[in-house]
C-alpha cells in the first residue's frame, strides 16, 4: 500500500514512536515516553489551560468563563437528565472522559504538520479507547453491585418477561451487557481511525496528482481537494460526536447501574 | 494497522501514560476544578433567582403603594365632593330661609299697610258722613228753616250713601 503511493502511507500517522525513556520499564513492561504519550500530555495541557480560563468565578462571566461553563453545564445537564440527582457524583468522571476524548480528537486534527510536528490522535488507538471503555464498564459494575448486590442481575430480566422466556432473555441481555465495553471502545477507535485514513488517502491523491502532471491535477487533485475540505469539516463534527457518544453511553450505562431501569 | 501491529510492544506504555494523564485530568480537573465552576454557576443561578424574587416583591409592594395612594386620592376626592355638596345645600337652605323670612316680613308689612289703609278709608268715610250730615243739616235749615237734629241727618246721609 505504501510503496505504490510514493512516500505517503496513510497508516504512518498511527505509528507509535518512542521519544525518550526507551529503557524505562515497570515489572518488565516498557513504558517509554512515546509520541502518543506526548499528545496525551498536550491534551492535558490544553484542557488545563482551557479550564483555568474558566476559574475566574465571576458572577458575570466573561467569554472564556462562559465557554467553560457551557461545557460543564452541558455534561452536568446530560447527567441530570439521564441519571437524575444521583448522577451528580459521577459528573467529574464523565466530564473528564468527555473533555479528554474531545480535546484528544481535536488535537489529532490540528494542522501541526505544517511546522513539522506530526499530529497524533490518541483516541485512534485501541489500547487507549479500550482502557477508557474498561474504566467506564468497571465503574458500572462496581456501582451496580455496590448499590444492588446480586439484585443487579435483575437488570438482565426486563419487567413483564414471561417466566418461560427468562432463561433466554437473561442470556441475551447478559451478552448485550458484556459487549458494551467492546462496542464503547471500538466505536471511538474505528471512527477516528477510518476518518483519519480517509483524510490521508485523499491528501495522498492531491499530492500524487500534482506530481503526475496537469491532467491529473484537473481530474484528481482538485476534486480530491474539494472533497477533503468537506471530509475535514465532517471529521471535526465526528470528533465532537464521538466524544459526546462516549460520554452519553457511559452516563446511560451508569443509569442502568444506579436506577436498574 | 500499527494500532494492532504495535500493540504488543506499546500497550504497557500506552496504558501507563493514559492512566497518568487521565488520572490527572480526573483528580485535578474533574474533582478539583469542575465542582468550583459548578458552584459558581449554582451561585449565579441562585443570585438570579433571589434577585428575581426581590424584584417581584418590590413590584408587589409598589402595586400595593399605588393602590393605597389611589384609594386615598379617591377618598379625598369623595370628601371634597361631599364638602362642596354640603356647603351648596347649606347655602341653598340658608338662602331659602332668608327669602322666606323676607317674604314674611314683607307680607306683614303689606298687611299692616293694608290695615292702615282700611282704617284710614273707614275714618275718611266716617268723616265724609259727618261732613255730609252737617251739610245736610245746614242745607235743610237754610232751605226750609226746619231744625233737623244730627241723628236724623246722619241716618238720611247713610241711607243716601248706601243707595
């Protein structure tokens, strides 16, 4: 794939390269500081700067404070509508999740390539989205069993199920419940990966078309470039939507655990 | 796909750094900053709600004051109207009384004058009778030489005047 399209490899953007600390390890596992780790830290720094701007705590908010408050209000409103007053305890987690995914997604879209720094989308990695999904799912499990004990299993038997259907329904519901962390993690990973590959492939068409001559510029590069503008806007939308979906599904799963339907 | 191809070599580093970064985000931002921002928003909402309530109360008080003011104005107007009407009716009654008194005085004076007139008339009549009787006595005496007494002359004069 890479060889035919010149030097442009759409998968190269997902490569993890250690920056320093290649020798660091914990219990035999290498924990080198990679470009992925760097972009996580960039995300953290960006989020921190964004939040500090909202910490003026004025009675009449400025623009920045209003922006920060609209994000916190969005998440706490989502928790209130999906879970109710008890959801307030979990707002810090869902807010952290939402903001981390949103900013990591958007950081991966930043045109830092023009200054020689390859953008890296942290959330396009299965290990990252998987860990986030597992954390969400673990919280759901812990909260569910903590609050309801073995009564939590009644989640798998909806109200009004006929007696003879219970074994089958139980298995189906259990299966759909256990599949949640996978769907949660895979959805974000696949959405970010597919979008970024599409963007790189189209960018490759533009560059290779220009290299191949005037005719290919007209029939390949220009249409690809126009398409790319649209795809880029769509990707920015997907960045926000995927962060929202991840946070929304986490809050819905938490609602199952807290309120048992 | 490097995400899969590199997973064995990089998963530990990925998970390690993700947990550190996400842990920082959760504890510093989620637990530390978010509640403060939410508290600010809540304080603002409460302030707005209490200000609105205060404004509502002030409006109620203003309405009450205005109603009281209107009632007092209404009262004062009614009192003024009553006072003028009283004064008017009192004046009318007074005028009527004085007109009546004046009427009575005039009537009394007229009656007095009438009586005086009548007395004068009666006196004049009596004097005419007297004069006539004396004249008749003298005429009779001159004409016939008969001395007619005064009573007879008077009776004849009365009979002639009555006729």
